[in-house]
C-alpha cells in the first residue's frame, strides 16, 4: 500500500459516549467483517468487557475503504477505553496514530474524560476530528454541544460532524473526513527497520506476540530482528501481518502500517510496550522515544488461597503484564496469608479487572488485601522511605512526618447537585479550588484530594449523589504532609497485617470501630473466646468480643452434690485457657473483602 494512502487514527471519548458502537459502524460500512460475524461492540473481545459494557483493552483493526475520489485507502483504527483507570491504554494508542476522532455525547456534552483524552491527543500532535454522537436521542442538544466543542478547541461549526453511530447516520461522511483530514504517516520506507511496540500478549504456542507500528523500513518473514531493551538477543521473524479481529498474515509490513510479528520470543520480559523493534544488522540506530513510565496509584496484595499456586500466580502476572503495561508487582509475604505479590494499579476498577482476569484466564483463586497508596515516610534521622505496605511503616517514635499523595480532581456535574458534591468533598478532606459554570445547567469543580480518600468508594458515592450524571477525572499533583497513623487490627493480641491501614487520625476511631463490628459478624465462633481490637500503636481504640462455643459438660450430672458440676466447669475453663494460648483463629475469605465495604 502506498504510504500516502494509509490513515492511522483512534477514537477517544468519555466512558459510554459511543466509541465502540461507532467502531462497529465503521467496520460494517467498510465491509471489513462478514455480516454473520458482526455483533454489537465487536472490538470488545474479552468476556469482562462484554459483561460490564466497558472497553478495557485497546483493540486495533485494519479496514479497506474506497473513497469518493476513486482511490483505495488503508484505515488502521484503534478503539480505546474511556474510564480514567485505563488512561494509559489511551496514551499508548495515540502514539501509533496521526489522527483522533473525538466523540461527544450530544445529550451529555463534554465530560471529565473527554477533556482529559483530548489533552492527551493534542499533546501527541494528532489531528482532531470532533464528532457529536447520539443525535437521535430525544434529549440531544446538538447546537448547544457544538458550541461547547467550539469554545474548547476553536473549531468551526462546519467541521463538527453530527452522527448517530447506532443508526449509522452521518458515518459515511465521517469516513470521508478521516481520509481528507488525517495526514498520512511519515517515516522512511528505505531506512533500516524501526517499529514501535504499542501492545503485546502471550500465546502459549507461539510465545510473546507484539502489536507494532512500523515507523521506518520494512519487516517481513525470515528477517533477523532485535529489541531495543535487549539488543544482543536476535530473533528470526516467522510471520507478520495485520490485525482484523485476529491475526491475518501478510507478505510484509511497510513504513506507516500497523500490525503484528511472530518471532518465537519465549521470555515474557523480552518484549515490553514502548520498546523498539530493530533490524539485527542495524542495531546501533537511535531508538524511538517510547512511553513515559506510568506511576501506580493504588497498591494491594494478591495472595493465592492455595499456597501451591504461588508459582502459577507469578507466571500469570508476568504474562498479564505483557498485555497490561500499567501493572506493577513484586513478591511479599504476610503472616496471615503466606506468600503473594504486592501489586500496583491505576485505580480500584483496574485492580478489580486484573484480579478477575487472573482468576478467569489463569484459573487462580485469589485473596486481595486492603488497597492503599504509596506514602513518603521521613525518619527522625532525615532519611526518606517509600511505604506502600502499612505493615512496613516504622514505629511512631522513629517517624518525623508522613506525606501522602494528593491528586487534582476535575468533576463535571449538573448544577442541581452542587450541595451534595460540596459536602462529599469536605467529608473526604478535599481542598476546594473553584467552580465554574460551563452553561446555566452544568458546572465544573476543581478539587485537591488525598488519593487515599477517593480510591475506595468515592466514585460510587459521586454517582449516587448525582443520579449517575457526574463525571470524575484526576491526575497526580504532589505529596503533602498529613496527620497519618497506622491502625492495626488485633485478634487475641496478635496483629493481622492484612487488615492494617494507614489512615488520618481523625478517621481512625470510626474506621476501627466499624471494621471490628464487621469482623465480629464474619469470623465464626471458635472453641475459645476471640477478642478483636483496633489499636494505634499500643493504644486500643475499639474492641469487640466473639463468645466461645461451649459444650454442656454438666449434661450428664443428674442431681448429687453441686461440687461435681463446679469441678467439671473448672476443668473446662482451664482447657479453654490453654486452647486460647495455642489456638489460631480461622479467618474466612469474606473477612478480607469486608475491609473494602467499610462505610
């Protein structure tokens, strides 16, 4: 394919604004897939995506399009997620493109992630094609929303396309706009090979398979290639091709094209997104810029319920990291849970998705600990430590101060819910930075929040208050000192590290009391008394007691002297005392999940 007839573009938008439905119509119009293979959200290939109704993974597809000028064009489309937790997926796909379709819901208008994804696309230097979707809805206000887009990016009303992805209205005009407005890819087809890895996955039979955007040169079967991170290792290319809901082999991939290559790469760490594929004979050339390292926002422990699955979990995490570059992990041990891994995620939804994918795709049974964030702990001797696991927090006398991460949050909401959102922000220790009206009915809030306050249930609360209309986007701001303490949960005087949290002093009592009550309900009664305590250092701030199961040892005493009964009861009491000293409390899996539901 001639380089000037190639168009690489992606679709970006807020969650549920119609990205995947629009991708369906584009695939349908170009005849990319047979009609019998078509279904709703065809690019959402994971079961989890279809169950939850959201896009989790970027997905690429090649389409052939006969334009009105009589020329045949190769269109490479990348569908991207809309949720804030998967922003990194969006940023990776943008680097492989020259243009972006910005989809805005004609009834909801510009939302938090619309703005966030637009800024990412503009930073990447992409040509923006603004599109108003869902114009068929009764509540659609296309003129009003077109003005919002105009105020945001300065485009003329004639450049804003109005479509209904569901009905297919306006989609042929969008295809023409892609051909006309998106510039063809650059790159030198005669130069030595340089290709960017923007995604990858592991196939048990063919090894690690990277998805690539060829920047310079050509890649074809039989070539010897190397990867920028491991230039000494040489691989022979077995197969190249393009992506079309599966792998379609081709003779070669030229400069500007998007596709995949198979080279029997067995080591999962050999390939990472952002790396450069090089010609083995020209390994000294300059590497492509790649991606910035992503910073994990939320940390939690993942432990197999069966200790024998530890090795399987390690291999599964390594393979999943190929497909999800924003996942970080390292080994750790817990007294209560045994051997596992401390994992870094971009948010609570990302954590849920990773855990579910591990359980489904690799047949694992896992327990996750309380999510928390990374703290900067300054010791009295001036040294600074990064603490992501509360159990590693030094003793109070050794700590000078603890700093926690703050994020800058952007909330879009109808004006009717201003009062409820202000109250929620104050409850979560938020710092109010201002509010502006986008129009008479919608406002934009600017807040600064401690990250620890918004990772658990803030998004759910926000949606509840606003009846689902509010949207949230946040980005890391800075570390700030706070009045933070380590709260331990003790069972019969022994701390269970899986329940430990770092929390603000003002909230410690309430959290400790509610968690103690939950554990009392969830931990089954033992043959001995179980004392549940919440403690800050040596100070106990809450206590609950689970009464022991008691056998009726006096049942066979039919009358006679009362001393016989007393003797039996005393013997039982001594036995329970010994049992308490050596007995271990059985903690069910539900108890570890209960921490996530403390309100």
